[in-house]
C-alpha cells in the first residue's frame, strides 16, 4: 500500500469536513456506503458482528462456545465464553509465525536524542520469554498481580507482555503518581511483585522511582519482591537484600533461546487491572478481560486508525493510562503493527520534539491529547513548519473535549489541511474508543467525536432517567449512557462489587458519568464529567481523593474541590478549605497544603488555587453544594447563582465570592503547573 492512496484533500462544507471519497480502496472501511452497511449489520446482528471481528483479528487456541453470556440483572457481560487465547501470543508469536519476524514491533525514542532502541517481533519475543521465566522464578503465577511503576521504557511493554504470557494480572501505576497514589494502588491490587526503575528521566531531570517506593512498601505487606530496571544509571539506589533484584541480574540466568509457553487463558480471565479515579477517595480498580478486551482493542485500532501493515503508529499517551494500554500496546501489537514509544515530553529540549520524531521515524498515525496540542499551539506553528510531516496520514485526539479552535489548528498546521482527525471518546472502563469517526467514511465536525462506532448503542438520558429520544429535531443533552454490552466493557471492579453495580444503578445500563449533547445529525458533543471527577490536562482525577488529602492536614476542618475552566489544561483544580478554629490563614499554610497534595497524590493533582473560607454552602441535610462552588470558581456573580433556597445558610456565599475575586486578582495563585502538565501529560 502506498501513501498516494491517502493523499487527497478533505473538503469543507459549512463547518463539516468530508473525507476524500476516492482512491481509498485499501482503507478498512471505505466510504459512507460501506460504513452504513457495517453499522446496519452490527445493529441487526450484534453477536454475529462481534464474533466475526474476534475470529478475523485474533488467534484463539480454542473457539468460544458462546459469543456473549449476559446476566442482565447483575449487569455481568462475559464475552466469548469457553474460548481460549493468550494476549502475548496474539501480540508476538502469531506475527512471527506469519512472516513478521524481522519487522519492527517497537521503536523507542529515549529522552536523549541519541537513545533509540528497536525491537523486532523476534527480539520482543526473546525478551518477553526471558522476563516471563524470570517472573516465574519469583513464583509469579496465573492470577497474581504484578504492579508496574515504570517510566516509558521498552521494559514496561516487555513486562506487560510477560505477565500476559504467564496469565498474571499487570497493574500499571503512572510514574507521575507520588506516595499515596502509588500506595493505594499497590494495596488495592494486593500486588506480589513490583517492577520499577531507578528513576524516570523527564525534561532533563531525574525523578527517582525506586527511592519513592521504599517508604511506601513498608505499608504493602503483599509485595514479596521488587524488580528494578537500571534505566537512569543512578548509582546510589538502595537495594534491600532478599527483596530487591536488578532486572538485568534477574534475567541473566535465562538464555536467549528459551521459549516460555503461553498460558491458555479463558477469554473471561482478567488481562489487567488499571486504577482510575472514582467518586470516592479510593481509586477504582478496573479489571479487563483477555478475549473481549483484546478483540475490542484490535478492532477499534484497525478501523479508527485505518491501520495497515507498513504504518508507524505513535500514541503519545503514557502507558500508565488506559490509552497507552489499548492504543500504545495491545491494539497495534495484536495487529502486528510498528509502535513508536517516546520517553520524553513534547516541549523538551525544545517545542519541536514531536515533529522531529515524526520526521525521524516517518510516523503515519499520530494519536495525542488536546492538552498537548494546546501547549504546542501556544508555542507557535513555526516549530512544526521546519519538519517534513508528509508521512502523517491520520491524526487522533483523546482524553478531553477538543475545542473547534484547537481542532482547526491541528488540522491546518499539522495535518496540512488534508488529514482526517479522529477525535475518540472513551474511558478506562470501556476498554477502547466508543464514539469516534471512521477516518475514510465519517464526515467530521470540529469539536465533535462524531458518532458511536458500529455496535455501540449510545444514548442520552435525562435526569429523571428517561431517554431523551432519537428523532427530536432539537439538540438533545443529558447523561451519556451505553445501552448494550460491547466486548471491551470492563469485567468488573477489583474487589468492589458495589462500585461496579453503581455504574448501572441509575439508568439500568452503563452510565459513563459524562454529559453530552447530540445534534440534529446524530453527532455527539461531549460536555465533560457530570460526576465528581476533574479532567486536568486529560488526566482524570477524583475530587474526593484530593479532598481526603487536604483534610488529612490537622489545620483543615473541611475541603471542597471543584473544577474551573483553564485555557491550557482544559480544567484546573480549585480547592475551598475551611480551617479549624484558631488556625490562621496564611500563604505558608497554603504552601503546606499544596506540598501535601503533591507528595501524596502527585504534582498532577495540585490545586491551581486554594481559597480559605469561613464555611461552605450546604443543604439543610448538611451536604456541601458543589454545584454552587463550581459556579463561583468559574466566575459567577451572586445573581448568576440562581435560586438559593436549598442553601441552609445562604449568608456564607457572599464572602466566598469576595474571596474568589481576591484570588483572581492574582495574589494567591499557588503554582503554575504548565511545565508539569506538559511533562506528565498524556504526551
Ligand atoms: C474524557 C481516557 C471529550 C471523558 C480514554 C471521559 C473525553 C474521561 C474524550 C475518561 C474525548 C475522553 N472528548 N472527553 N474525545 N476522551 N474524555 O478513563 O470525560 O482516563 O469520561 O480514559 O475522559 O478518562 P479515562
């Protein structure tokens, strides 16, 4: 397949963009007619559709007995039951058997320009087998949890695939998390092994990981061993005898020609656990299945990115997040593609880093996040102009709404006004993209993730749980839900059935927690979270988790955390705190609170502003009214707050508004996280 197939110009028509409709014979889904036929098939015969995809895309050791076992009462959906497969086999061995032995599976660009590593499928196989043996020698068995607290280095992908080979459940922890964030995730998973590195390298600085981990492990009795990659070559790493082992020492005993036979996993066995922010202070441990998840990952990767054999695919997300799992590792490797992995940040040493990489490796598909695009946009297009971006064929966006202005900038300056942008809406829980265009079939509207993918039954619900029905001419808006199961749906929430059920309790089907609008063409416009989550630079954070850290400081009696709009980050964190009696309000206290959040959760959770308050607005039953606090943080005046009859002591509101205005006058901005946002962002 040559690039010429794809070099036609999108035509713009009154705010919509038409993909080129000719010369796309080699696209997986070509043109609107073909797409419509697929949508119809998936709608009329969903099980046939999904089983078709599962057999086309994956190798099964044993075929399934049933496509879907659904327990509608308990909302349990089990895909391809009776089927046996292994994710590591599908991502590696299968490609070697069909002639991709010498194809690059993984190209790694380190933070330093000269640090490049390339693994062919054969080389990946060798390393994964060695690590599987090594983990096995540490008594890791099927079903055990292995925590991965690692930077963006090839060993992370190798460790994931080694776990999958054994049938152990990996649980990646974003390396930007600090003490509390890491501890709760290791404890939540009851991990037996932690794999880490001496340090991450970020924007020219070392960020120690192993040293961070040591105090945490004192409170994690389940951890028997820590495996440490010597990545930054720090020489003062303390290793605890009998517990800590260097990665290179551990694998040394395993020769290069040793196979590690893949465990025959049930389709419904868990592949991995990934924590995300929930509505409580405790992270939600989302568990994904082997067969359903991998089918959905491969399926969406192939169609949304129109992935072909000679493509170089670059998903800029950190593997610590779901995007990195599905579109940085499992989806593209299951398809036998070439994945590019980058350790560094978009703006270091200069804001041209991404474009250098695109030119250097002739990248074809670039999947990134609006927060990254916004930060690069601010630096000016000149940084991109000096590079040849001509190999790019598809651009993608994920993690937060992309505004039409940012979309246009990306389209014009990076896509040379001719590449489709796939804006993909999805979540950790959904396993893969749910609302997204098919690049050579769907008309694009800047700012909209377009339409639900084939087989995805999205809908909008009103507050009173009735559906806002299709067919109304007006824009419909409300809660975004998914009415029918799809293969990527999470298997469950680890050790928390109640939490799992809470996704289904309100509407009787999967509730996303996002609000959305649907326009007259059936296009979805995501409005953001309705629940108590905040989306900072594409990072999903829980307000409850941040509040819990703030009130853990003895000076603080109460805290309420809300999002506020932010030009670069999308949303920023705004914290209201009520101090205990006798505690004076001061910048020193503010700094202490900020440091506590940074230390406990990580810099990504630092509030942009901390406002002291005498009291918080509450209902008569004593519940903090976050809706009002959110409006005040967003700049609403007293009049704009509307009806206040539900507020128990409305007199508390005025001083809060004054306090907010003072803060905006600039005295109290706590920190500019811009550099960090770019550094630890999805980029
Ligand atoms: C938001 C990330 C608008 C949304 C894959 C969702 C988006 C949350 C988009 C999930 C998009 C993700 N447009 N908003 N294209 N993609 N979101 O679990 O609020 O880290 O609920 O998964 O990100 O975040 P999560």
